[in-house]
């Protein structure tokens, strides 16, 4: 019997290690003579340090050093202009570089002691005197200072097309709307930490929480002027990251600094409060203007975004890109501007750009559907884009129509009464909403190494990461199926800078990028094994081609075809083959690059999300009884892990829509709710029925294994579907997230500031 692994819902191969505790995370590597570092954070949002008194801390027995800008050694000159592979344009933040303070809670000192408890106490004794300067943290108040950001690869807004101003002015229906979304902070279970182990020769092994070990190693080597052999970065398990670990965070720099200066092993761990000093999705204000014909055809589309960035880097996202390619509109204009504020540079956060941009676009389309008195699905089908209008290319594959159909059918959309406030369950208003989703199907360059030993065990490796997405599992499946080995005979290694090259894990491109490299490496082994089989004395494969055989159940054997009616039982076990060929080990290392054929196509994954909400009419509380998401993402390697990714995105989307918000106190320039008690995220009681449907989609262009990635896509469109459902339930259009009960209960005309609106030629919808 031929066993297949890809496409099967296999359990996670790393699951047992995680649930039994044998999986070690960055702060769990204990070594003799380990010192502990605790970060001191600034109390102001802008200004300078006039003096920093560390004497009380240093007088404690067991405190080894307090590092500040006054005693941090001069580093390699290259730290002035080197950041990391995912850094935005600008000058990257350098901890303890000088006395300047540019954001609240900026790290200003590192206290290192023999024990963590002592270091923490000593940190409380550090006294700082500041020269305060006025800070700017309010995006709306500083909106007039918005400017075009310095160009960032792939993040520029789409080019304008047609005469969108004229087309908008002459459209039958016109909407000009503003949507406001807050900053959100990363809150993975594992907080950022680094353990640096220094051996007697001064070689450093850095156990770090990161999504890119190669990226961290390159960053550290450049800053400290180290050769690659002097520093190794390991991150075998990551307790969640979702973009926060794409860049090296400041604790890894501080830990390496302390280990080098003190000549001993050091661990630096951040607190949950310090996790709020970096790593957030930027607050963004968006304008979406739509012009449509009487028949519901989009005649004009305008999407403009203004977002925050730091004072030292120009972070921008592709917020408006989905609007440029999701729907047919020959007249469209786009812009993205940033406002430099006294905050840390925003960081890519699950579905960066699309999470906010698609929310605004899909809510605006729902508003247009109400104005035109048409079904929201039908409006989208009326404007369905068969080509990517940004690049004027065909899609490599696009099953979005089938996503709409399948999700609507499963949800029961045909039973929806389109009138707001028309559906109820006792004292709860019922609302149904929907939205589309899209995410780019990317592929990067990556390398993988495959090693087969004579006992039939295969080890495949690449320096990628697994942030909980299932990378260990799907790579094991790909390798096992490629060589026809039992899954238990295959091991995949990742998270080590000594392994073959791989990019950071992000953008939902790891499955396609590293998966293609794994397949290529295993295919190279297949070829070597076949050649060895053909060279055996009296080989049954003499005169055969590689295409005539298959690898299954630990054997190489003939496949039965119409033109080759051979006995498929004839073959040889791989262990016997290697023994007879005198091979103790067989190795292959391959670098996989995107095929040039991709350049002729536009590659995206798509989804349709349908949501039901219940709104208590007296109290305005909102629950989400059910969500249905249909996803077209090419070949699904593991339905179980893929479903978990989509479900996780949906849970996050519920939080985006109803709960998550990083609240700035603009008087102090600091995020106030910097803990998990006050920063609200969904808990089990908030989550009810979630249905995930995968639409079959064949794509031979996107990459050799036909996958598109699902990590980001699961989030996109969820907040919009919920917001549209809230309108359907209440008749109130709330255009600022999160949709909290106070916004539901107050007059929506006062709750949301709108841009000047050009009146529709239609009668306004009932509110």
C-alpha cells in the first residue's frame, strides 16, 4: 500500500515535546555561572538623560554591572548604518547609544546580577534625572504633519489609474468615508528573552526568541564586529511571534553586550509591560471614497491612509494595495502617508497592511451595498476582478467566487433579511455580515539539506523557524512523502543559524519558500538513489527512467502505467539499496528560487468570511455566535494545522473588531494598558462556533509544491465581517475599532468623526 502524507491531517510532530515540557524556549536554557539582566525603562517620552545614578545598585553584593549610555563600549562602526533584513528605511534604534530619549519606556540601562531577583531589585534603585521635551504621540492631532514615507520595498501604494476625481464626481452613488483603527500590541505567550552562553574561548551561543536566526546573527555580527564562527543563534521553539520576532529586539543586543563585557553567560528577559515598549500595529486613519453606477458597478475608488511611525524610521504598510486589485475599477487613486511620533517603530503584525486596509475597504463596500439596496455578495460579484489591475497580470489562480458560494451556503446567507434591526432573538438583535479577504502568495529564496543514512532515517534541515504555525510538521510530511519513508523515520531541523540559509518566517511564505527547498533537496536524493539502483548488478531498473519509478513504503519500485505494465511489486528497500551500493550516507543540499514564470502572474490567496453577531439591545454587549470562513490557498499540506491557522486568525479578528486597543495617554506619551489585565484579547468564553472550509485550488505557477500559505489570510476580512454584522443588527455604522458597547449605545453620529461626504443620489439607508 502506498502511504501519502501531504494533504493529510497529521498531528504535530513537535506536539509531544511542547505538552511534556521538553521543548526549551529562549529563557529556559540553564548553564553554570549564569548572570541575569534586567532592563530599566525611561519614564519620559521625549528629551534627554541629564544624569543617571547607578551607585545604589552597584553597592549591592552580587550586582555585576549597570550598563548605561555612559559606559557602553564603542561598537563596530558598521552599527551606524546596519539594521537587519526586514528593517524599514531610517536609522535603527540603538539601545544605550546616547542620552537621547525618543519614546516612553525606552531602555536606558541594563542591571546585571548573580540572580534575577537581585537584578530586578537593583534596577529599582537606579535614579534618573531627565530634561523633558514636548512629545508628540497623538496621530490625529499631528495629522497635518503627514508626509510620504521613504520608499520601502513592496510597500508603496498602487499607482493611480484613470481620472478618479472626475469619475467620482459624476457617479450615480457616492460615499466618502473615514475609518479609524487603533494601535495594537503583540502579545505572544512567550515574552522576549535571550540567553547567551559564552564558552572558554569566547564563542557565543545565543538562544533567542526570534523568527529569523540568520537575521539575528547577521545583525549581531555587524554591530559587534564578530565573524560568523564566533556567534551562533538558536531558536528551536517560539511561543508565538506573528511578526514581533521578525526584527532583533533590544534584549538580544543587551544580552550579548553584557556577555562580552563580563565574559560570562547572561540572560535578559523582558517583562510583559516592557513588551509594550515595542512591537505594535500602527494606528491608522483611512479615507475610502467609492463611486458607483445605478447597476452597482464601481466607477471610482479612492483609498488613502495616514499612519504613525517613529522619529527614527519610516515604517509603512501596504494598506491600500488590496483596494487596487480586489475589484474592477478603472478609475482609482491611492496614497499612504506617515506621521513621525514619539513611539517605537511599528512592526509587522499578522497580515500587516491588509488587516487594516481590507477592513476599511470591505466595510465601505457594505455601506455601498446598503446605499444601492443590493446584496453585499452580489455587489462584489458585479465588480469581480479577473486580472490584477495594479500590475495588469492574470492571477495564477483565483477561486474567490467559489469562496463566496461555499461560505454563503454553509452560513445560510439566503435566509438573511437585509433590513437592519430586522432579526432578533429575544432581547438580542441579530446581525449577519460578510467580507472578502486576500493575501499575497509569496516565495523567497531558501536552502535545505537532506541526509539519508543507511538505516533508512532521513534528516532534513533549514534555518527557518516555527512560531507555532506547524513548520516542523509540514516539512516532515513533504520530506517523508518525497522519499516514501515512514513519518517516524524523518526528522526536520530548524531554528539554528548553522543550518542552510532561510529567510525570516513571515508573510505566510515559509511553506512555499522552505517547502520548495525541502522538496528540491529530497528530489535530488531521489535521483541519486535511482542512479545507485540502476548501477546495481543485475538491476531490475536497468534501462528505466526516474519517471518510471516511485518511492513508497521505504522502497523504490516501478509504478504501473499503461505504457509500462511492469510488476509494481518489483523493487528494493532503500536500506538494502544503500547497503548493496556501499553507501553509509547520502546527502543533498539545494537552494530553491522562485520560478521566472511567477513574474508573468499575480499570486494571491483569497477568502470569504461570514459572521453572525448578537447585540444586547439594553446593554450593547456583543457576542459572535458563529463565523464561517472559506479559504482558497492552493494546495493544503496539512488540513489540521492549516485549519488551526485560520481559526487562530479568526479569533484574532474577533479581538480586532471588539476588544484590542493600545490606549495612549498623550499627556505622558505612554501606553496605559500595558498588561494583559487591561489590554483586552478574546478568551475562551468569547469564542463560539468557527467553521473553516478549504476550496480546492490547483496552482502550478505559484511554486513547485502549489501552496500559498494561510497564516495571515485567516485574519484578513474578519473584523470587517463583524463590523458589517453589527450594522445589520443595530442600524448603527461604527467606523472606529474596536466596536465597544459604549460606541454601540451612543448616537453614532457623535461617536465617529466623518470626512465631508458628497451626498448620494439615492435615498439614504434607514438607520
